[in-house]
C-alpha cells in the first residue's frame, strides 16, 4: 500500500474518499504525541522535577475529535523505569502534574491528577492539549544502563 | 586495560546520567474510524479503519471489552471497562473477532479491519455492547545514547483509542427518564447543575444533554451541548462557565434529546425529548 500524505488522508476522511463509513459519522477521535517529557541531564542522587508549565520539557499531547464532544483522558503511568533485570529509576507523578487546555496554553488552564481519569470538552476546533510533568529520583548509586518504561494514553468519547 | 578503564569510569560518581529523556511522546496516534460502530444481527460483520497519521510505522492491536460510560459520586463521567462481565450482562465482547487483530500500519497508510460477530445461536432479541480498544505503539522503540556514559533510555508510548460497538438483534427500543435536575450552586462565574437520567427499553439511549442559559428577554446567552449515552443510569454534575455574564435573573433550560451531530441518525434509537427549566440568579 502506498503511503498517502497526511493532508490527503484528512481530505479523504471528510470527503468519503477513504471509505463511506468515515464520512457517515462525526470526526474520529485521535491523540498525537507532540513533545517528550524530558528530564534532561541527571546527577545521581539529585531528583529532577519537570513542571507541566515547562514549555521545553513537559510532555505534550494533542487530542483531536468532534467539537463539543466530551473526551475521557487516562494516563497509565509507570512507577519507575527499568534497566536490565533489576535496576530501577523511580518516576513520580503528583496531582499537580497534569494540565489540560483548549487553547494551547502551556501547562493547561485546568489541572488534573494524571494518575486519575479526566475529561475535557472539545472546543469549536475539536482540539485539546494535555500537558504532563513529573519527577525522577536517581539514587546516589544509580546504575548506568538503558532504562525503559511505557506510558499509555487512553482516550474515549464519553457520549457513545 | 580498556575493560578496567570502563569499569573505573562507570564507578565514578557519574556527573550525568546524561540526556535522560522520557521519550515516549513523539509518536502520532492511529486514528480509528468510525468512533461508534453499529452491527445488526442480519449483517454480523462490519469494519473499522485505522489510519496512521504519523511519520513512523505503528504496531496496532484490536481488542474487544465490555464496558460503558458511568458516573461516580462526584457526578463525573468515566468509561467503565469490565473484563469479566457477569453472565447476564449484554456483552458482545466475547463473540466478536477482528481480522486482522494485529497489524503494522506504515505512515500515511490506512488498514481496514473487518469485525465479525459470532453470537450464540439462542441469542435473545436485544442490544449488546462492546468497546473496541485499539492500541498503537511505535514499531521501532526510541533509544537514546547518553554521551560518554553510555546510558540509554527509552520509553515506549502506547496510545489507546476506545470506541463503541453496538450489536442489535430484533426489536430494540430505548427511552429516557429524568430522575433529577437541580442547580447545586451559582457563583459569579459558574453554575453547578445536576442531571440524573435513566434509560428504559432494551437499548442504550444515545443523544444530547443540552443546557442553555436564557436572559430575561428569552435570548440564549450561553449553550452547553454534551453528547450523552445512557446505558443504565447516570447522575451527572455539569459545571457551567458563566464568566462575563451580567448579574441578573436567567433561565437555565435543560433539553435531553436524541439529536446527535456525530452519529448517523439511522443508528440512533428514537426517544421522546425531555425539557425542563429552572430560574437562577447570577451575581
């Protein structure tokens, strides 16, 4: 299958090119990751906190969907990053680390606890923005190695 | 010699676990369409489309799980997923299959997924529900090299999109009953209102809860339409932003109807509307 330019995909969705079911109903829901949650350089023993208001380092997602639709947002957040069989790097999120905006206000105009589900009503352009901060706590003897973890963002219309 | 040097270097209180970036979030999601799927017992098949809007290949899985939106004690709505529903639950999740169930979708591609229902032979008439859960993750995991410390860090981002699937057999009907409508509080810039709804019949109510604020002349000065689904009972709290409105008396109007802009009306079961008003004073 030949890749289609993104713009053409969108045109197709709303003109019936892609498939009749796509045009028969409202705008589909999707989420887009826009920026890493980036903790930069770490010094062992020194925790680093990234604020959700940090435009350069906060995690940023864009939610796209039907105007006036209500969307549930749920983040599944790991407690730590893992390296190898046993090395871990603690990762923490607090009730102030989540933010939602409908106007690209960095950090969000509405805070939410990223450990709990939240809802947002999509504005006229059908877009909302989710911001995520957090804290990593490297130990003084933090082992060197490749650390990894998974963050899951779940989105769902609440009106179906 | 080299090994010893490396060991010695790794024992140094490393100045930096360099470039430790939680790098999950640069993946684009898979768009799932349609967001509400309706399957009849006569057809037993349907399809969804997965569109990769991003710049990287995505690994996608399609699963089914019973669930529906519910409200909590604070009046907030959440999606309740029930992996092991009780035997009498109207769940279709156990007898739905997706083909393919897993796929790799290249950037710009769309993947058609056929959904087939294999219900029990003695399935009674009625409506059966499932959620379609599409999970996507970047096919190649992000890995970052961390300067001379050789720390590599990568976080996989998974994005899950949950859509609805409604399976109908035979006669299906719905209705809606208003259990509660009251204003909890009014401040200078917001109104908190509660709306309680219970559906009747054997099908979910799909419609819109419209709250409107009318001024003394009857003009609509604010409007808050919310697409709503009532599978059993909901009791919702609406926080309505009234900032900027002049102090005075207003009428808050509630209209619950089957009007939906985002779902083909052929799939929306008919139900009579409900309308109520309550007077509020702002400021």
